[in-house]
């Protein structure tokens, strides 16, 4: 029988639609990372935020996720399906981003603008995480019998290209000038670009919803209900959440996720404040330096995903990636000051680690839980991740703000923050080794087995 276009190419068309909202999300989340030095002195911007305030703002991303929202919405994802739940939270992501843009352009007093931006970031964060969960669950559905790790690696690579775009573009939109007080309009330029990307992502998400509905009609005629959720004994029940929480492999995945991602995502939020004093470079150079992280994943995440699909050994790649991240943060903390080469070397190592661990970690989740709780499981993993991100972003901001004043304050702060990231990587290596041992003891899970072609 001749295949339809949807049957033959539908998974790749769906993937193309799914990556754009994630590209926009990653861009908006990291749009201030390489110009975070602006917030070290409140007098440098009309916005008037300081480093602690900026740290508070960035931590808002995780608040609703941590305090139950992510778990509840992950359950809704399994109950209602990706089309309904995903549409609600893609909309929430866009609305939260709009609130942030409003807060930094409306001319409010610093504390009021910070409160509004914090609230907007909370809604943006929950919307982004559930949208990301819906995207990951959708890829697992569309590529169940295909190159799943490759597809997840491609999605991750293109999403992180949004981060790279933010890291490189922001210093050009807000040009460094030591004697200049930045207006609200100048400070908001990265957010204006972000809203344009959000609009494009919203359109392509709508296209995916139509494509996914058609897929269910063609693949499961007369059986699909609620975005392909089956109406039988295998349907999701709330008691299944307890089973996920009692699964030790879930906790290994969650712990590795929170430790590894906190050492990289929290670092990126303060990259300018760390790299500029450590290596004596201008903000634009720091932007290019840290942009090596997402650019590396654009190339290597799909390649490592293909490697996991073909060769397996996923838990071993998790160990190697965690070790590379540890080596990178040791360089950032202890390498000679004022030598940019070590900064670039650290970004190369961190980029490899940032590609290896996710390429092996996310395809392992469908192997440890049934399909009917896959959305809930991804949401619970993201919940654990956001718990750490909330804490470590706030802690990093307070460490930098508490470094004091004087010519060496920035160096003291960057060194202290890097010690924190180094300890996180040590713990990540330990958890990855435990996960690798579990794989050897339970080969029936297939954690280190190649994925189906």
C-alpha cells in the first residue's frame, strides 16, 4: 500500500513545527545572560535592578514549576493529551513573556517593575516547561519506532540555537558603554526580538496541533480519544504517579538532571559576570565565548543522539559528559586569570558535556516507565530540575551581590560561584556512575541498548 505524505514524512514535519516554540523559549530565557553585568550597578540602567534583583527575576522561571504547577500540569498532559494541554501552556509562555516586556518598558519604579517581571517570568517558566514536556512527549510518540535519540538531539540542538542567538545578539542590541546609562527601550531590545520569535512559535504550534490530530485519525481510527489517549484499561490513573515516585530509576534521572543542568543553566545566567572579570574580556567577547555552548550542541547533540541510537551505552555517555562538565568548571575556577584561552577551552569541554548527557538522558526516560505516565514522568523530572534551578540561580545572584565592592569584588564573586558549580558537577558524576551501575544490574531495561531503527 502506498504511504501517505504524513506517514512517510510526518514525523519530520512535526519535528520542524515543534522546534520553533522551543527556540523562542530558549532565546527569551537567556536574552540577558551576556549583558548581566548591567545589573551589577543599579545606576547603569533606568530599570534600576541590581544583581540580586536580576537573580530573583531569573529564579522566577522555576517558582510555579516547583510549587506543584509542573507536576499537576504533567498529569494533565497524560489525561488531556499534548494538543489541549500543550496549547494552553504555549499560550501561557507567550503571555508571560509579554508581561516581562511590559514590566521593563512601562517606566515603573525598580521594585514594581521587578515584581511584574518576576510574575511574568513565573508564568513564562511554567508555560515553557510544560510546552517542553509536550514537545518531548510528542517526539517520543512520533518516533517511538524510529531514531528517537536523533530526533530529541535535533530538537535540543535547534532549541539551544535560540540560546546562542540570544548570547550573541544581546551585546549587539545593547552595546557596552562604561559611561552610558541605558534607557528602558535600550534594555528591552532583546525582549522585543523575543516576542517576535514567540509569535512565530505560536503559529507553528497551531500547525503541529492540526498535524497531530490528523496523525491520530490515520493511525488509530476509531480508537483515539483525548489526543490519542486510549479508552481502555491502560488509560492513565492518578495512582500511577505513586508508581513513578517509587521507581528508583526516576530518582536517578531526576538527580542527574538537577545537578547537571544547574551547573550549566545557572552558569549561563551569570556568564557575563563570571567570564568578564576572570579572563579580562569585553562583554561582546564573553558573548561569543559562552555561545560556544549552544553552538556546540547544534552540531554534536544530533550526532551523539545518532550514536546512542546506533551504539547504545547511554549511561556511559552520561558519565563522560558529567566528567567533562566538571573539568570545565575546574578550569573556570582555577585557571590563570586574564588568559582567555582557558575560558574558550572550558566552553569546549562544557559544550561536549552539554551535548552528551542530554542526548543519552532523555531517551532513557521512555525505557523506565510505561507510555501512559510518560508525560507525568517528564514533568516530575523537570520539577526536580526546576527545584534546583530556583535555588542555585538565587544563590548565585546573592553570592555575586555579597562579594562587596572594590577592584577585586568581581573576581571574588566569580570564584565563589564557580566553586558552587564545581561541587554540583562532582555530585553529578557520582549519580551518573550509580545510574551506569543500575544499567548493568538490570539489562532488561535496555538503558545501554541501541534504540530501534
